[in-house]
């Protein structure tokens, strides 16, 4: 009898940096109204799934120990959601190779959820439409739809209503990964607290940034980077101030806290400049580790078997 050995499906999904993150007031549903410009970065996670006797998650990589391996894992939840909606068994072994820092403000969990959605679609030959995938993604989390689409996009609502942004050229980034993580809800709570005690400056709209992105000139983009969550992240982790200063001293055009932090993202003028800034930052002892990345990159994509490492 011929035994067919099921082949794993692997999907790579990008991380993100928010070039502009304007946080509005707290809504009745407990979320904040956002206007954000996302850029997908080359630092990514690989998620593989293969049929198995039961659902399981294995996580590999530096930060693996802090990622849940039960049904709290967003990739597991994505598989369960698609299985329930399409009548498939969720019994798959999920393997996540983490390149994205955990709880780093770079939407690593969301990337894994997006990757798992596409992997389920491919494994079960579902041929889900973009709209169906987007609808699953939005139910899994605010940043999951962007991990599917990638590129550069403006997000409104909780960040899940997306429109593509014209962005010329490839931008060169250095990411300073911090020692611990920051909980996204805690950072939003800190911002509410800061706002209740005073009036921290708020970002305006992102029109100027859109024009700068269309020009493709990083020196025009750099002064327009902004993040309303930065003050809150720095308030919870004051060392970030030193990290941000060190990147600019090392030659970056600008530095911002990525999303809810604590990763700091530095925009550099060229690929060579990014390597130099990365080396200086690594030597300055202001972060756990440094990565160089480019953006924009595509959203979650099935990795062809021939190009798997
Ligand atoms: P956000 O998307 O809210 O900005 P983040 O990028 O700061 O989050 P994540 O790496 O997504 O942080 O992790 C946030 C928390 O989500 C982790 O502390 C972890 O407990 C949980 N989590 C669930 N699934 C995953 C996953 N597949 N990878 C990483 N974290 C996960």
C-alpha cells in the first residue's frame, strides 16, 4: 500500500514598523482610534504546518521561551478559526521560526497569525479570497490584516482598515532590540495616564509623510516619523531615551520607538549607513541586540519548497 507523507506548508510573514502612529481617544469598546502608517520589514517569522494527530505549537529562535505553545498562541487560534469555518480538523503541528522580537512592538504574534491563515488556506486547498482572509485576520487582531497585505499602508479604526500608500525606493532600517518586552495594553494605559495628568503633544495627520514616501527620499521621511505611544513606552522604560539618542549619534537620520516598543527603529540613508549604525549601536551597550532590515516588503507569502533553507 502506498503511504502518502503529508508535506508541510511554510509561510513567511513580515514584521512592521509604524512610521506614523497617531493615537486618538479611548473608545467605548476599550480600543483607541488610530491613524497609522505601517511599513512591512524584511525581519520576519516562518510558520510551517503539517497534518498531525493533534494541534501543537513548537517555537524556535532566540525569544522562543516567551511565546505560548498552547491555544493562546495566535497561530493556533488562526488555525482553529479557519478549521471551524471550513469544516476541517485543526489537527496540525505548527512550527514557528521566530525572527521577530517577542513583545517588541513589531507585531510578531500578528505575523504568525497571518502566516497560519495562509498556511491553512494552502494545506487544505481552500482558495480563500483576499476579502475572506482579511475578515479572519481582522477578527484575530488589529495588526493581522497588515501582516497579510504588507508593503506600506495607512491603517485606521483599530489599524485594521487598510489602504495602500505609494512608497518609492527601499528604506534601510536598524532595529535595536531591547532586553525585555513591553505589554501593548500597559503602554496604552500609560498613555491614557499621561494624558489624564497633562497634555503630551499629539501627532497631526500623515499627509506630509505620504508625500515624502512618494518621493522615496529618506531624508524627507526621517523628520516626519512619529509615534504617540513613544512617550508612554519611554515613561515605562526610561533607558529607551539613551537608545534613541545613541542611534542618531551613530548616524541614523531619525529614530523612533516601534509601535508600543520597546524595539527602537532607526531610518538610515543607505544600506552601508545602516550597517555602520548597527555596528555602533551594538558596541554602545544600549540594547540587547541589533538587526538590519529593509522595507517595504511583501505581506505573508507561501515559501516555495525549492527555496526553503
Ligand atoms: P503587538 O502586535 O500588540 O504590537 P508585539 O509586537 O509587541 O505586539 P508580540 O510579539 O506580538 O508583541 O507578542 C505579544 C504577546 O502575544 C506575547 O507576549 C505573547 O504572550 C503573545 N503571543 C501569542 N502568540 C504569539 C506568537 N505566535 N508569537 C509571539 N507572541 C505571541
